[in-house]
C-alpha cells in the first residue's frame, strides 16, 4: 500500500493547461486542468453518475462537463447540472484533491485534505528557477515504485548500471555515503576523491576532480540533489563536509517517483546546472546523458521486477550499501502507521 | 452471469457460409456453418476428444471433421467416426445449439433447448426486408455487455457523445422518454419538438422538424427502432403519441448486444431508412455516420470500463435518465431468477 | 506441477557461448554461459542482493558480475565480491544447476543435485553426430507443456494436422502403434504398409514404401525417433518387428519439450537423415518441411489451449489413440510421487 497523506508529483506544471490531462496516482484516476485564473485543479476522474472518465469530457468555462450524459461539475467538484433533472442530490460531487504547485511540478495530496499543508512540499531544483538551467523529462516504468525508490537510495549502482552513460567512477560503488535523518526523509552525502569526473557532457572537465554529492530524499519519493565538482584537495580542505572552496561547477537536479498503481510508476526528473556554471548547450547535454542513464535504470529495474514476479518468497539480501534503503523504508512504515492511526481515529480519508 | 434461456445474435446470416465461423458467446466457444441445404448450424467448438477447436477442422459434406485426430461429427453433434476405433461411445458428441435465422441474423439459444421457441425472436429491421434499405456492420468492445446495454437504454447521451456524428439536439438530454413495459423488455418513445434534425446525412432536411423516436429493447439486448422526422406541428397533432400525419421520412434500425465473455462484447447493427424514403447513397451515409457514432460510444464505454476496473466498491448514482436502465435490469434479474428456478427443478441446461 | 528430478533441455549447445543466455525453465530463471575451459554453466538468474537478473550482468573471466550493484559470483555460484563490503556472508550465493551436454543440447537438472546422474540423459540423434545430418530449430508455444507432449505421443494426428506439410498417409490415423514400457518412458513403434511415402522432401521416393517408425519418449519429454522407408514387402519379412532388409533410407530426429512456465513451452528439434542416405540439400528440405509441420502443430495446440482455458471442468474423452498418452502420464505421476517422497524425507531441493 502507498502513503496517502503526502504530496505526490502529478505532472509538470507546463503540461497542465486548458485541456484535460488524465493521470493515475496510487491507483486513483485523476483529471488535471487549469482554471481561467491559472489555478491548477485535480478532480476525481470518474463521473458520479455512471463512472465515465471526466477526462473524456469538455471544459465549459471553469466547469467540467461529462460528455457521457452531460453532468456538469464546478471546480470544487460539486455537480451543478444534471440535464433533464431539477434536483441535484448533495452526494453528486466528485472529489477535489488538494493541489499545489512548486518547482515546476503540480503536486496532489490523495490523503486527508485537512493535513494537506503546502509547507510539506520539499524545496526542489526545478525549471523556472533563475539560479538553475534545468532540462525536464519523464519515464514510465513497468515496475513497483519501491524498486525505483530503492534505486535512488543506493548510488553504488552508478558504477555498474551507468558505466556507459555517466562513466561513473568505481568510488561510487566502493565508498559508503553519510546518511542522516531529516524531516520525513534522509540526507545522503559523499565525497569522491581525485577521480575522473563523470561523463564530460556533465562536467566538461578532463582532469580529475574531487566530487561532492548531497541529496535529500523525502517521502513519498522526492529527491533533490546537488553535485559539486571541485579542484583536487577540496575534499581535504572541507574536512569531508560540504565544499568550502575550489568549486568548479555545481550540477543540480530533482527527481520524483509517483506510483501509478502497484505495477507501474511514473518517474519525473529535471536535470541541470547552476545558471552561472553552464550554457544552454551544456545543459542540453546533461539532459541527454541523464535520459540515457535513466533508460539504463529502467531496463535493470524492469528486469528486476520480472525476476521478482516469478520469485515469490525469495527475499533480498541486504548489503551495507542498503543502509539508506532500509532506513527510508522504516520511515515510510512509520508514516504509514501514523496515517493508519489517524484513519482509525477519524474515519477514512478520501 | 448472463441469461442462457434466450436468443443471442451469433452472426450476420451473410457471414455464415460453407466455411467454419468460430464465435464466442457468453464465454462458450461455438462454430457456425451452413449445411448443403442452407440451414445454419451451431456446434460446440470443442472436440470431445482433446478439446481442440472444431473450427480449425474441415467440412466433409454436412459433417465436420476435427483436424487434430480426425474425429468426425454429424450436424446433430454426434461423433460418427473415430479413426482407428470401431466403437463410438454415446458420450462422443458435441452440443448442437438451437439456431434460428431472422432479420439477417443467425440467433442461437445457449440455454435449455426445450424452451428454444423461435417465436421469441423479436421482429427486427434487418437487411433483405424489401420495406427497408439497411447497411450492416459490427464492432467489438473491450467492455462488459451491461455497459453497452445501459448506453442503449439512455439516449440522453446522444447530445454529448454524439455531438459530432449525429449533431443531436439538446432535447435528447433534457426530455425524458415514455418507458413502457412490454414482453421481456421495454418500449421507449419520445418526441423532440421543432428542432434541427439530426446530421443532414440522416435526414436530408435543413429545416427544423418534429422527431418521433420509438424503440423496443428486448432481453437479452435486442433493440429495434423507428425514428420519424415530421413536419413541425406533427407532435401536437399526434397528442404525443405516434405521428398521425406530416411524416417526412422514417429511419429504422436494429441493434444487438452479444456478450463474448465477461470482458468483451460484440455489437451488431443494421441502420437505414424505409425504402420509399431513401436512395442507396443516402443509406450509405446513414451507415457511415452510424459507424462513426458507435465508435464514439465505444471510446466512452471502454473508458468507463477502465475506470470501473480500478473502482471496486464505487457505485453509480442513478439519475432520472436511468429509469429504463433500472427497469430493464430488474427484468433481467427476474428472468434470471426464473431460469435458476427451472434449473433447480430440472438439472442443468447445456 | 513439473518434475524437478530430471534433465531438461535448456538450450542448443551452439547457443551457449561467452555471452549470457537467459532462459526460464519450469518457472525458474536461469542464466547460461560457457567457461574459458568450454564448460557450460547454469546459474540461478537472480542476484542474491536485490534479485536483479544476472543475465543483465557481465562476464569477468569465468566469473559473472551483477551489473546492478556489482556483486561478483564465481562459477560455483559463490559471491566473491561485494563492492564496498569486506565480509561476504555465506548465504551470498546463487544456485548452480547441474549441467551436462549431449547430442547438441545443454541439459540442466532443477531437482536434487545429488541425483543428477548424467547417465540418465537419453541417447539422442543430434547435430555433430557423424552418422547423421541434422538440421536444428526451436519454437515457443503459448501452451502448457502437457499439450505438446500429448501431441508427440499420439501420431494419429499426422494424417490431419500434417496433411499439407508431411502429406501423411491415412494409416497414421487408422493403425495403432505398439507401445512398450521402457526406463522412464515408452517406446512407440509401427509399420505402415505399402503406402505413398511422406512428402517427397522427406523421402525422395515417388513409389509406395513400407514405413517403419519407432521412437522412445522419455521423461520429462524427450523424443528420439528413427523412421525407415523400406521396399514393399519389408514389413512382412520383418514379422512386424524392426526392418531386417529392404531399407531404402532412414530418417532420424530428436525433440525435446521444456516447460518455460505453466503457460509457455519451448520445443527443440533436430531433424535429418543418416549421413549415408542424404545430401545437404535433402536434409535442408527435411528441416524446412519439419518446421512447417511444427508450425501446424503450434496453431492447433495453441487453439486447443485457448479452448481449454475457457472450459473449466470439461474433461477430454480418451480414445484408443491415447494409450501412450495415458500411459506416459501415469509414468510421470509415479516419478512425481517418488520425488515428493524423497523431498518429504530429506527437506526441499533447490
């Protein structure tokens, strides 16, 4: 089961427009659109009448008309017209999800709307932030979201899965990062000492660098990363903490894992560099290499899912590379327990 | 579960020939062919020996030979030859379904053959009737038959689903038809007052008309419709009953909903006009517009089915447009109850 | 359920090379490769760490590195490196299947490795045997292995399924073969008297021949056949036993049925003639006609599987052509019972 009391990325803000965008989030059908005011709206994509998809409907001003039998819904989800019927019963409403926008993403909250605090949306590095140049993209996986999350919590895979795309150094696999508990998630940080930088497309440096990577990974599956390529010696001078000098370039990105259902996952990512460090050409290369790398991930993760499907009862064998994974799952279990307790106390959420 | 003691449309008569036509009806595999005499035959499409499809077999005269191991079956279903074996056990027979032909369709009766009264086949408007020019076609839906049936019992959807194809007036959605109980089904009738006619291809009248539509919808899912386009004022002069004068043109059609299984449905339709009212060109246009409209239906109904699949426990909310639907389902439940009572009393049917 | 304590054909020897070949056998994921020494290796295709497919990994010498997080496995299945971790727990090993090669095939034993006696591999007529010219191929079926096995145990289907490809005589259907019990299987033999030979491509004889066919069918599903085309009169002179004179030509082949899982089956076959009897051109024709014939089988068997899928509770009706089928299934049941008894006694096998 998936957490409900949290913000999921539903779509890129740029993809939510006048039109009707159907998405499925943790198994729930949702239709997204934007009011004349520009506000993004997320409604249950299921007419109350005969369960037809409202996303096959039509905008009428800010309202949404089901194009099966013509019921019309206001942006708050209330049915405001049933053709040929005067009385509209109060149960005639579709659920309106709490929505917020931040960092180039439209976020929706499938759980208890009373708890939908926009302040819980993490700070992410997205498009439209003048400090960063960011290339955006997304991929769907035929795999459970947990496998995508686990991939992002153990970057030892860079050396192997991304040998071609990122040309990632062996230190990614051999050195363990520092893992710290933060609010609703983890902070994962590491230095790579005097090693060839990742694929030139990413760094444009031929000579060895000290590399500092740090990312926050927040429930339900939001990653925000900075990666600094520094002059050799920077690590030492920084006493293994964040770099204090010698920074040549800082790349940054945010990634979001949204379960479509138990079998499919949508993976959103914006990749780039600090505007000060990069040209459009360079950031396009970063986007291209990143997409190649995530396609490598998809191939491995979908293969893993297929093996898991035919391996009931076979358990993974954790290594010390799994510390963040193990830790993050216990955070999720804890949040799920709190959520269940709230639901026991107060009836069900939407 | 589907009714068994009733006539289902299995195929268009024109499609049943010398060759072997496999069809699936309420989950049962059936093979259709035509005897030298011209009689249409429906046999269980499953060899008694190792359950191979007889439709992969071969005609030998009026018999049907399974082309796996050569068992030969007479048109009554009896096995008449087992190659290399002298004795043919009496259980070596495939079921022969009661079949009748009417209105351009081959009908089969999957239930108790004792009850298969050809008189129960409704009068339909089909090809070959000199009074009508009819264009025939069929579509398969990835949806349960009930969703197709419900679509046909609530024509308020015309205004929305068929805004493009039929250019249907708003009165379809806003005015409720008269619904009467008839033998094994319902009669649904309505007037539309002085409104633009449907898509010119259907009526060829530019000026507003009074429109009278009436159709019978008979279990398990057979619709026969007439729709009269009349001079304005005809409705009033007819006192809301069938038109007594001013008829400009009468279109007619029959439609049949046959469950393939729980997930797929075959939808047969013959659309046209009274021969007196129409040219070949006009009736071709009617067929073309109708096919476009039913493709609109399919898109909506398959979308509805997909939403229903991920919405266990979510119930439709009836409106006053659903009166015929609700009524028809209670007729089906009643027939199913009678059928179950008969089966309890007399053992199972085929 | 499938037998485990037996040899299954996993692949053609020629297809197992330096690279990694993933196969699925009785539902188990397996990766095949060949050591520098030339020895064929079969490992569980599932990394112990996070269950990624090792077949997405990389050879490093004789070892196999998982390309997800870099665990390295020796050919005996032991994990010999976990990047970034000094201690390798003893449970960090993947299962190595017993493997043997014979007759052009790589065989693997999914059951108790203590019982994996290479002596149990039947003698087959495969490529590389100087006495035979053999053309090899394979087909996957969307059907349970039992249906493919049953097909091979009742050659009365030749007359019907292979009327086109083999132009098989009616005697195949009408005369019952001699069926004898042999170790772990059956021997099936028959004479066809003075009949047109099979498709000229197979025999190159226009005139009628006496045909003697004999094959062994061994658990789990290995067939080895010889078929002698003889001068008319040979059958009589041989007193219905194997031909003693007048042999014009001997074709031979071996066929193996390997369950992929409960729904899919891989079918391997090598078809040909005694080297003394045939030219390369002739044996190419045999391969071509055989592939056409087995494609006919696949069409019938997949049709049969589809009918069976929608016919729960419908049982086949055995004929006297099914003697070998019935007999062979009782052999399999007996072997399964012995296997279950061993497992009860000794814990589970791999």
